[in-house]
C-alpha cells in the first residue's frame, strides 16, 4: 500500500543505477519488466544526457513469466558485450526477477567465462532494500571485488566517496570540494563513484584518507578500507560554518596541515559571508525566524547547524532515514526543540500545517505541502524536482554552498525592509479599477511641490500639510498609496481635518503595533 503514495527514497534499482551509471565503461543490464526502463528516462531528463545512458533492459514479459527468463538475459548480456564492450557489466536483480526465483548469479558465472567484461551481480534484496542502503552495499561490494594494496601517493591525498549522478547538487558540491581542498594543499586521488574507472577502484588504497561526503552511503566502504587497509576516514558533511571547519580540521589533522588560518580568512568580518549575515537587513529578515527542517541525514543535519549559526530558530528537525535515527538525534541535539525520524510524507504535511513556521526547509514533498499552506519553502534535500538539478553551479557544501543557501533564503522570504513596511501598512493591493484612485494619488504625491497651504492629494481626500507631504514623498512608491489611505483613515477616525506630519507619525506608530 505504501507504493500508492510518494516515497522519500527510491528502490534498490535506483541505488544500483546511481552507482553504476556514474562510472566509466560500466554497463548495467536491468533484468525486469519494461516499466523498469524509467531509469533511462530519469538520467536523460534530470542529468540532461545527450546520449543513451549506460542501461539496457532485459525485459521480462508474458513469455518469460511462463517459460523462464534465463535465455533472454543471456542474449541481452551477450549483445551488450558485443555492442558496448564495457569493462564491467552489472546485472541488477529486480522484484520481478526475484519473484521468478531466477538464479542470476549462475548466469553471471557462466557468462563470465566467455566475456571480456567482468560481470557483477549486486548482493541486494530488491524488495526490502532502499536506494541509499543499496548504494552503500553495492559500492562496498564493487570496491571489495577489485581493490588491491598500493603504495601511497607522494603527497597527502584523499579519496572522495559519494558524488554521483542524480544526487542533490552533488556534482556542484564536487566542484566546491575540489576548490576547498586545493586551497589548503590537499590532493584528490580518486572520486567514487562519479567518473571512476575500474583502475580507480583497483588503486583506491593509494590515497592516505577517505572522505565520505554524505552519511547516507559510502560509510560501509570506508569502514571496510579502514579495517583491511588501515585507511582513516571522516564522515562530516561540510554544510555551514562549524561543520565546514570540522571537516577541514579532520583532514588537516591527518595531513598535518594547519587549516586554522584558512578558516579564519573565510569567516573574517570583512568577508562576504560575515557581511551578509551581520547586515542590518539580514538580521531583520533572518534573526528569530521560526523554521523547520526535513530531509536526508546529511542535509537535514547540516542545514540545522547552518540555520542556528545565522540566528534562525529551528523548531524541529527530521529525517526519513530510519536506519540512522539514533545518530541523527545525537547530531542535532541542542540545536532544535524536537528531532525525529518519519518516512510518511502525509504525517510530515500535517506536522508542518500544525507548526505553521515562518519558513520550511525540506524536500520536494515539503515544498508541495508548504505551497498548500501558503508557507515559504527552500528545497535542501532529495527527493527533488527537475528545477533542483540546476545547469549552473549551485553547491550546498562549504563556504560557497552556505552563500548559495543564504541567497536562496533571500529569494524565498521577505527581506527586512520589505517585511517591516508590509507589517506597518499591509500588503499593496493589486493594480486594477479599485486601486486606480490610489495609483493616481501616489502619482500626485510624487509630483507635489512644497507649499505653505494644505492640499488635497486625491479626489475627496483629506488635505495634507506641506511637511506631511514631504515625509510621504520619502516613503517607497510601492507602499505610498497604502500609507496615504491608512493615514487618512486613522485621522478621520480621530477627528482630524488636516494631515500634519505629527498625524502621519502617529499613524505609523499605530499600524506598527497592530
């Protein structure tokens, strides 16, 4: 029944496709019904591939259901070997092949004797395992099959574990991490799985350290490499100032590099981040705002840290990753009033409605809920819409990533001056017949020159003294007519016959408190 509703995580097939599809000269044979060809559509649409992604469907139809699908699978693998000549062929099990109780492993062993490509069958449960745990298990299996002991690189280097296709801004994150590590003098030996080759996996132990960029997957691989090859690793996702500093310090400690001067330079009072966060408008717009956060583990934890750093109150933070519940609650302890794990988007929708925060940070599903409740929302995690696969670089991690998130917040919620004026005088009415007199009045106010005599500003309007007119001229044009209307209403209710500067200021005070 759960499949009738939106799910936060993809299936095991999605996880295998993200790993294999991100690598070079690796071809995936999907042994399942024709509907499983959606993987090709996802890669082509979201990643904007201009050629067919490296996936071939070995279809299971009525004939295969009745007579068995082994012959069709063998035929498909041989065709892939002949037409594409990959280094590795991944035969992925699906729910359909599992129901048929097909022994894909025996097919792989038989074909492996006649193909140049290495054939690998992911050791996953197509029914039970979800996207990220499948990625974790498959990455570990893939590297464990190929890796060999290697001498270390001459200079200190790291492997970046995690960046892949279909990840939330992950390829943009990779660009920012490359720049960040280059700035502090750390080399990158390999990136897995994005762009990796069989040779990269074989020589993965050349690096001195592994960096697991996203806690959702890659940790098991890092643990395996630490246990078997004594390679240290870190799992800190550098989102926000403190987490980025911890990330750099963890690497700097292993590399014996003092990263403190670099960190200090990035957060100096003269830097762009400090100027933005401490600006009058940002303090007015952000400080004290009530937010809620939801997403995968890494982004929910990182954004919660970041929001606390800029003065936003996080009412609650949650993740849909049930296997990381205890770790998640520990990671956000002290940063929010409530931390929880939930994978039912309808319950999250009701929770957002009942909380009614100033801004929501979540997935595409929370964006839908927020729109229904007329709340601003910033998408910070997968699952995401195609709009969250930007063409131009928009990293989430490190210092550039924080600047990007702040810019997105700016575009999503009102800035300080705008919010202050709307709170004082109300929203401006849309232009139309009903507001034509107000628009005319605004134009007349703009054209009014100083005079010693009170002058009416609109047909049938109340006279204004010259000093009051001058004050009105200084109010931004997009709320000026509203100010005039509210001030005249205020004056009329209190028995004034002329608008003076004192009456205007009294109206301002009145509407600011209301």
